[in-house]
C-alpha cells in the first residue's frame, strides 16, 4: 500500500520502462518484483526503473534527456537488458500524490524488445521477473486468494496497451500521441483510496460524486479499477 506522511516530502525525478515483446498469445509486458525486504514498495510488481541520478544528466541539464538516460541505465541494472534511446516512446508522466511518504515525478517510456535478450535480475533489490499478458495480470489482481500486487501507475499503464494485439501497434499508438500526465489527488473511501486524475469532474474539489466525466482509479482491499469516461 501507499505509505503516507504528514510531512511535506521532496519530489524526486525518476524513470520507468514498460518493456514489451510479442509472445505466442500476443503482447507481453515485463514486470519485476521488488524484494520484500526493500523498504519502499517491497513485494510489489513493477516495471524496471528508479530515480534519476546525477550521472544521468546531460551537459545542458535537460530533465527529459536525464530521464531517457536513467530509463536505459535502470533497465540494464534491474533486468540486464540493453536498450537504446531510439526504442523509447514517451508513454506518460506520473507525480506521486501529496501525502505519500516518498514522492517521485516519473517518466514512463514504452520500449519493444525485439532481439531475444534474456532478462537477468540480481536477486537482491529485484527478486523475480515475469513476462505477462495484461489480461492475465488483471485476472490475477482479481484473485483474492493469490493476490498479484500492483500500484495504480503500473496497472493503468497495462490498461493503456492491453487492447493492442502486437508490440508494433502499441508502439505506434504511444508514439503518435501526447504523453498523458497524471497528478493524482487521493480521496479515502471505505477499505481503500480513490485516485483522481485531471479530466475527472471531481478532480478540482476532490468530490467523488460530482456528475460528469470520470478519470480515476479505485484501489480497494487490494483490488484495482480504472475508469476513463468522457
């Protein structure tokens, strides 16, 4: 679950890569599981990624360039995969909501793995990995006896490409549009949280009952539901 804090926390830049490949039954995405011993998001399944380091900044200090470099570096460090900047399509940008114990401003990139590289995790910070079709991940999230733990940014990113039968279609879709920016506002509900995004009628006043458009994710008792209705 999201760790909450009463203090005002700094927002750290970060980068994440949604790596996909064409499997026998369609598009598959790579997820890695953070070790349960890790303090931040231990046990969660995530995409490879992490904080932008000082070494990632180009001479002109461009933040987007630094995010690209961090995405490439983190993919190599966490999954043992070498990717290039030309493979990265800007998918979305997520800012951790106010009140969270650790806050990040994260660039999400989509990359297609086409050369048959094998994933290698260190068994330390990253304990396991798996390639999974989005619909399989959704079914496992709904299984209360064997829960598959994802945070909303990971879940929403999978929803974004779930209807693409091939990696080519996913890459063309993401490359041809503007990246979606998510700056969630948290509203606590029974047994969980509703994350409101820009475009939801309740976003401005954090009122879940405001009539109109919906752009939100419910995270209730380990279950996730994403709504985008305009």
